[in-house]
C-alpha cells in the first residue's frame, strides 16, 4: 500500500478521537490551505526560537560569476569566502547538493554517447569510491568502459557534481579543515548516520557535505554558512510539486544556519536567479510563496483544488504497455470524461526492465472517493476478465507527494 504518512496520522487520530498537531516552518500547500480556510486550526509562530534572527539569504548568479572568472570548480568565490570566514571564526558550514556519487552524467566527449542502465531508462552516475557507473534506480553497477561503445574511441568523460565530487573539491579548497559527507553511500553501515551527526555536532568536523539528509531537523550550534551548491537541480523537476519541494528543501537547509549566532548566511548558487521560488526564499517569505503557488495551482487545476490520483501501468513490453495504457485511459475517459489526463511517460519511463505509463486523474474535492475507487476497481476487473491487462502491473497513487 502507498499512503501519505501525514494523512494516515490524521485518519488514525480521528479513529481514536484524538487531535493531530502538524508542525512545520514550511507546511505543505494542502495543509496550509486547510488551515487558512477553516478546516484545520492554525497557530503561527512569528518569531524564531529565543528571538534568533533568520539567516541572511544570498543569491549567487553562477553564469555571471563564471563570466567574470569568479568560480573554482563548482564553487563561486563568494561561497568559498563565506566558508573560509566561518572556519576562521571557528564555526561550521553545511554544503547541500541533492545528488550522490561523483558525477551524475557520463558521456563520450567525441560522439555524445551516454551510457544508460540496461534495466532502466536513466543515465548512470559515476561513483569514484567504487570506480563504477551506478544506476540510482536499481543499483546495478557497471564498469566504466575504456572505449566508447558507440564510436570505439577512448572518449568517456564524467560531467556535473555529486556529493563525492563536492567533497573532493572541498578537500582541495579547505584542506586544513576536517570534512564529513552524509549521503546514502556513507550512511549504509550501522551507526554511521549517528556517528557523522555526533562528530559534526561536537565540532570534530567543520564542513558537512550532504544530500537531503542534511536538510531536516538537525540542530547544530555553530553552523554559520550554508551553501546550496546547485539550486537549479532542486527547482527544475517536471512535476507540479517541484516549486513546493524546492522551497521547502532550501528553506529547511537554510534553517541549519545561525541557530545560535547571528552570522548565519545561506549562499544559493543558481543559473536561474530570476526564478520566482528564489525571490520568496530570499525573504524567507513562506506566505508569499504559498499565495503565489496557490494561484498557480488554481490556474492549472491542481491540489488543493482537486485531488490527484496517478494510475501506473507497468509492463515488460514497450508496445504492450502503450496499448494497454491507451485502452485503459479511453475506457476511463468514457466514465470520467476530462478528469482523465494521459497516458504519458513519467520522468523515468522504465525501471527494472518494466516500461511505465502514467494516467492522471483529477477528482473534484467534493466527489465521493468511494465511488471513484469502486469505478476503478470495476474497470480493472472488466479489463482483467477480457484479458486486456495480461502481463501488466497496475497500481494507484492517491494524493501523491
Ligand atoms: Zn537501473
Ligand atoms: Zn563515442
């Protein structure tokens, strides 16, 4: 079963006659909508704990910095200077990059060939520690080819930055500091997560490089610089929640800075400095962001104005998955009209050898979800009986996050 933990908590509480308390500096758009339209109660904290200041947010225009030669590797001079100043004051820095591994892309520099996973429709991430190309969807490792399989020349190079490569660059820029890295790869073994946190909170390491793992809930006294190395990779995701996710993630990692001192600065590196999400982040303006996002959601008819149900169809055969999804969507459209969108190919259209198609249902908030459920179930049974779903896996994601 797929469920949203927040909604499950609310249902569980109501079953027991209990109340649910949701707490966040960045509530989901749906939650805040319910809180401001009378469905939920709302209590606002308008000051930070003990009156501390929020960290100063600085946008760093990376294309401008590159033009002026003010970049080393993936670090703008400005970010580098802030980290150095923190080090001089005996304070700490957190550098956030939402990709693990060394480099997210391998490519032949002669013919443009990109090695992909045999089982998934994704390009492979280079991991230096293991010297392998790894699929982040099914974990299959591949050797780095000596010559390009397409043009037979030794042209394979790796591009972009993941946590491993950022860590390596941090070592060369701030070699005198002690550095930790926190991502899925460094936290696999027992206690390693706790050890990294404990080392950093005791000041045994001065710079923490990490993925999303560093954004949530950690309370360190001496962090005065937070660097968001590649804000664009958080913002540019083809999904209706991309802006919300980006705002939350960057605001949350920013909240790690300056919790006990007034020097907190957050450097946000971006090639897209005029993106609206960034302008709200600069002001720590959740309400402004919420209102902007809410009007976008209303205009394009997305939650909280409707409920979304994704229906996924998976199959080993690419032609079969297309025709099944097409037939399914047609029959569904006869029942639900223009509430049915698609089928389309999701962002990653093949995982573990299964091709994937997705149909999106937008259901009015006041519609009976029990009726929708029955209708979907009846359609599945009908198509199964007519042998139209053979070999296919069908599943639903209700209120996707
Ligand atoms: Zn794979
Ligand atoms: Zn090639």
